[in-house]
C-alpha cells in the first residue's frame, strides 16, 4: 500500500521521472505520511540528479518558516480554500525560484490537504539526505557537561557503531534530571545508561517485592 502511494506521488511530482514505474530506494526507511512524501520527493529528485537542489530549496523554505510565523499558520490553516492556497503557494515558490520538483511537492500537499505536515516533510527529507551522505546522527544526553577527555573517549566508542564510509555527527545536551550517566540515541538505536533509569528500575523491583 505504501509503495503504491509513493509511486502515485512521484508521478505527481514529475511524470517523466516516473514513467518507468520504478522508485529510487531511499537510503533509510522513514515512516508516516511525511515519510511517504519525503521518500517520493527523494526518488523523483534522485532520478533528475537534483537531490542537492531540492535540499537547498527546502532549507531555504525552513529558514523562511522559522522567521515568518504568519506564513506557517497560513499554510496550516484548514479553513482556506485549496485552490486559493494552491495559487498562493505557487506564486510564493515562483518568487523564491524554487525548482519544479519542490513546487510540485507543495502543490501536491495542498491538493491532498496535507499542508499541516509541511515541517515534518522538510525534516524527513533532511534525514534522508544525511543518510545519503553517510552521516549518522547521534544525540548524547548527560547529567553533567562532558570534559574534553570524556568527549574524546565517547566519540571513539561511538565510531564502533559506524559502517565503512559513514561519518558521525554528534550533538550533546545536559539534563541534570538524569542524576548521572547518559542516554545515547544513534541512528535508530537508543541506550539508556542513566542513573535515573537505574533508580526507577530498582524502585519498581522493590515495590513489586513488597
């Protein structure tokens, strides 16, 4: 079902790119409505050798949405007539000199009443492009800031999760509520090594034994 929907979306984005009926496989699996749209856009852009062109368009659009709350609310507003919104979207994107693939994506979102998913689609396409470049996103949350030596050791340990050709993109956050230890999210893996988690586990065991 998901595959047939993607094929339909790709045909809407770029009919000439979809005549073969074959999709370019996305580098990672993504889910939900936003995943289907982002994957379809990725496939169409890959066939046109315009992955980076579309990415630049979407990054520019995200910056505009970040600074223009009124634009975001307008795009999300379900009370507006679709034809009116479609014309407004086409006019805006023409002014921004966005590629045909990007324009077609958003026309399709308007036609299908999915403009409430606009930011999720942008984020998901960014995720696909990171995977395309072999980037592995990792987020580490610690109870206290890491010193340079600990951070270096952590990066070395995380390298063991990578495949040949992949590069690590590490972000760190501090959350004192963890009490101690850390949580690690790398690609689709999550490991909770926090003191808070251990305390919760022990508390549950004690309660169960009483």
